[in-house]
C-alpha cells in the first residue's frame, strides 16, 4: 500500500515536537527548525542521515523491526505512537495488523442476541458498542438514554465523530469539547494506521475533512492515542453535569469493535444523576433498536 504521505507526515510531526533539550542534545545556534534536525534523529537512532531521510520521505516498506524500534526510541514515541509506526510499516509491506487478512463479517455483530444480553447486564452504567469508524451499533437501556443527543430520532447510524464535529449539540453535551475533539481524531488516526483498507473510515475522514475546519486541522497533526480508561465530563440535557469513569473492552469475536462502559463513583452526585436518568428512561417507551450492517 502506498502510504508514504502518512509515514512522512507522522515522522516529521513527531520530530518537530521533540526539542534538542528533550533529547539531551545541545541546542546550538542558527537552528531553522523548532524540533530536531534529521541528522540528530539519525544520530540518536544510529542510522545514516541518508537512510533516515529516506524513511522520512515515506519509504518504510521492508524496514526491519530493529530500525523501527531505534527510530521510535530516538523520537521518544509513546506506546501508542510506536504501535502506530509499526502499523504504518505493516501497511507499507501489505501485511494487515493482525498478520492475516481480516474476516469480513456478513452481518453486523449488533444482530447477535448475546451481545445485547451482555450490554443489558450493565444495569448501573452506560454501555455501548462502537466499530472502528466510531459508529455506535448497540447500547444498553441506560446507554440509549445517556446518548439520546447523539442518537436523535433514529435514521442514520449514530457516529461519535459526526456528532462531535457536525452537530452543534455536541458542544453542550461535552463541556470539554476541545479535549474530546483531540481524542476523537487521535483515535481515528490510530484506527486508520491499524486498518488502512477500512473504506468506511476513509469515507468518514473525507466527509469530515470537507465539512469541518477543526477536524481537518486535527487530522493533519497526526496525533494518535488509544482510549483504554479514564474520566470524562458530560452535560446531559435531562440530568445535568456528570463525571464518569470509562473502561474500553475489545470484542475479540469482532475485530475492530469495542465495548465502552461508563460508570460513576458510588455515592457521588454523578451516581445519583445516573440513577435519575435510568428512572427517566424507564418511564419512556423504548424505541426499537435498528440493526444495521457494518460498512
């Protein structure tokens, strides 16, 4: 796969973020770049300047794991950035991240009853399933109520990224909108590196790039991250502000799909508001959840 532009821009953006002081090098005088020079990265990685310049032009196909590790150390990449570099190299070699072609599901995992049973087992937390392109394909009852601003009245499959960048309601729902935007795009970058043949994700990136200046700027930054675990703030239109902890779980039966679970600290105001939201949802007729095929 010809992903040389992605490789070039990722390496250049990481080099620009690393100052000589951070790398333990003298800054010197007459520097024309804010970050490290190519020659400095080459020295730190113990490769020739010509070889590193070739890598930074995007010619990463066939590069050994040892060289990639050395470049990752020289650029002080974190675990997610290092994994992204290796994903880009695998893509350039024509090798899927899993080491074998991904099985293309004929039906959406949302059609599997056991997945819904698992979601509904979370009775005091928000539980949703998303795919690699951020489509929300299944949710429990509390998740349906919690994400009502995103889900809307049905129709098009709800998508975290479209909601973030194209729906004005997201700025009310996410008090830390800028932080959420950074996270959203960085996770999409990670997915794009992991599975560069995901046409649905490519189409989504194209759609958002043409409709959102903010998305286009963040996409160009080439930042990557994994979700994992943490804490987020929300402002729900029914129950107000909530601070929730999240954990993300890979669904091994469906590569690229994850279950995202939000819970509140026991006894906290947010826990009480989640219970209030559950009661509010219980008093409303539950809409029939539409099962859609994955793109």
